[in-house]
C-alpha cells in the first residue's frame, strides 16, 4: 500500500528532548544557540568600532554556527526506529499563552537540512563580503548576521506566530542590504520587493488570526496542535490562499515573480546569495510545513491550479533567460525557472516528488550561489556583464573556466551532478500525479541546457574580447571593489584568486558528492515527507480535487 494511503493513525507527530548545556548558569538548548548565535555576533559587531574586528567577529560567528548546524545534522536520528513525523531538539517556553503564542522550535527531516544549508550559505556570503564590499562593511556584515538568524527562525519555528515574527524579520535587513548596497536601480528594486512582501504577509497574518480563533492554538504539533485539528474544507480554501500568496511571492511563483529579476540583478553578490539561495527556500518550506498539513483538503483542491502556474512560470522564465544579454539576468531567470519546477514537485503531493523538491532546494542554493559568484568574478575581469562584449576568457583564465564549467553542468542538470537527482525525483513524482504536467515540465530541461551552454560558450570560448579601456584605466575608488558593478576601479588581472576559489570549491564538492550519493539527504527526508503525504491524503476530501489535478 502506498505511503499516502495509510491512515492518520500511522502518523506519529512527536517531539524529542533537546540537547542542553549551560552558559553563565543559564540552561540553553543547542538549537537555541544555533538560532541566536549570528544575532549575538551582530550585537558584538555593533559594539565594536574597529572594522577589522567586526570582520573577524562576523566570520567567527558564521563559521561557529555552521559547525553547530552540522553537529545537529549528524545528531539527527532517522530510520526504522524513528517512524512518523519527528520534531527533534525541541525547545519550548510559554510566551503569550492566552493568544496561543509560545517560543517553540524544533527540527524535522526537512528543516534540519535547511538549517544546515542556511548556515553554510550564510558563511559563504559573509566570507564573500569580506572582499566584495568596501563601503560601510561593518554595517553590511551586521545586517547579514541578523538576516541569518531570521532565516534560521523561519526553518525552526513550531509555533505559527513565532514563524511569522521571523518571516517578517527577514524583511528588515533585506531592505537595507538591497537599498544601500544595490546597483543603479536599487531604490526601484527595493520598493518593489518591499511592496510585494508586505502584501503577501498581510494575508498570512489574517490567516493566522483566523486559525487561532477557530482552533485556539498556534502550535503546530502535539495532540492539541493545528495539524491534529484541521478546520472545515471551506475555511481551508480561504486560509490556503492567504498563506499561499505569501509563500508564492517569496518562492517566487508566476505571476508573483516580477519583483525577483530586478531584485536579483540589482543586489550585491553576497546578499543575492542569500536572497536567491535561501529566502526563496523559505517560500517553498512554507508550502511544505504549513499549507500541506494545515490545509490538506485545500492543498488537493488547488494542486492543479498551482501546478499550472508553476509550469507557465518555469517555461516563461527559461525563455526569458534565453534572450538576455546581461549574464546576471540570465542567472536570475534561471533561478526563477528552477524554483517553479521545485514548487511543481511540492504539489504533486507524494513522497517521491517531495523528496526531490527538498533535495532540489539544497541543489538550487548551491548552484545559483556559484553562478552569481561567477558573474562577479567575470565582471571583475572584463568590466562588463554583457555577453556580446566578452569572450575567450577560458584561454586566458583556465582555472576560472573549469570551475565555472562545473556549475554550468549542474545548472543544466547533467547526470552526475546533484541537480539531476533532484529534478529526476521531481519529474518521477509529478508523472505519478499527472503525466501531462511532467511531460511539459521536461521542456525546461532542454531550455536550461540551451541558455547555460550559451552562457558558457559566449563568455569562455570564441574570439578573445579586449576589456573596455576606459574601465581598465579608471582610478581607484576606496568605496568600491572590482566585484561591484559597474566596475569603477582597475580590473582584476590573471586567473582566479585563492580567496575566490575558496568560496567556489566547497560548493562544487558538495554538488558533485550529492550527484553521486544523494541517499544521505533522502534518508532523512523521506520519513517526514511520507508523514506529510499521509496527513494530506487522509484529511483531504476526494472528488473535485481528483477532477482538477488527478490522484497520485
């Protein structure tokens, strides 16, 4: 019998004891330390006046958080002895009990990977900022550390209001990171990003109030939690839409995506690593953690509609990537296309596609971050981001070419890279849900190969282009680095530098390892995703949903 046909009694939603230790006689959990360590680093940095000391503190805080996150991942228990939906390392304290608000955090098989991914990519972004950001570096690093804590809180929260607090907290540092350190159209990009995000958050906040009024709690798990007490199907439909709009904007799903190309293009590279590589995953995570288990009937009812929007989005963004001449916009549209494919897997509503979608969250973050780093490296050596104005870089800079080639291969889903395993599972699970959707979705694989090969061919091969002389001879500007476009100081000579390679190589190694051995990820994912599928298909009503989207 398929996992999603099991009875709800087979789903055991429980929490396990947290790991505690004492600091200054205060009993803290390891998960709480991981959550707030970047924020502590930000506060320490704020108190320091020496910029060099702030740089050191930011790197130490990010690196220490990564080590602790890896410890959580290694300590996470999975397998036959951990059946059902497990929230491990749980830490709970009452907050505003009369309104159902509590400080409750924990990790399941999905969020444990996203917490580790957040720690890794934040560390990469903060290391990149050390030499890519020269103007007000102290403030930039403080905002980056604050944003890391907000992202970790989104993935850890087990109380819906606590989740909303961290969800909104992401917006504050993002506003400044894009608005101050962005490129020429940063004000327009910031306002568009702000308006879209606030619009979606308003509907989600209304939905949270309605849930509390109907159920009397905002806790996710437990015998009295929201998952165990779904609201009626009609209310579910309205609440699903309220939450889905917020998540679709952040993901971003077509047609709520229009803020993303501009924001990705105008953002400084260290911030776009977080914006595209991590914040978009918050939207996908919201669908998996909240929309599917809290509104199971509505999830099945709207699955076909969202699947169609995702198919339109992935093809539309891929076609736009084909006609771009700015290499940063090519990568931006590539990101949107792959995120829509990821969302398609979520609404196939079966464990195989869900496993593929979460695996692809990890893959996408690694790939898109590597590609945005490549954009900065190339622009710093050519003085341009326009494909027609560059060429022949591979002849002069072979190490840059070959490392870039790894991310190009991963971006076009070549077998042997991790993206192939993730998209294969998505398409396999989607085919079981609806063969037509899966068949159309495979078009994006062809289009991805087309625009990725074009990106590599026109930049690395062909005749050698001479860098614009007026840029190469521009005087130094102490407020900028060669990685901030447009380039306002001398171009970088020679092949890839050691500090640049140190950012690229870990990403490439993980991509290649997961391409050969994705099982360590899927082993931890499958119990959680199977349990979510059980909840969706047990609580969901059949009939109209079958007609709309088909039954998996």
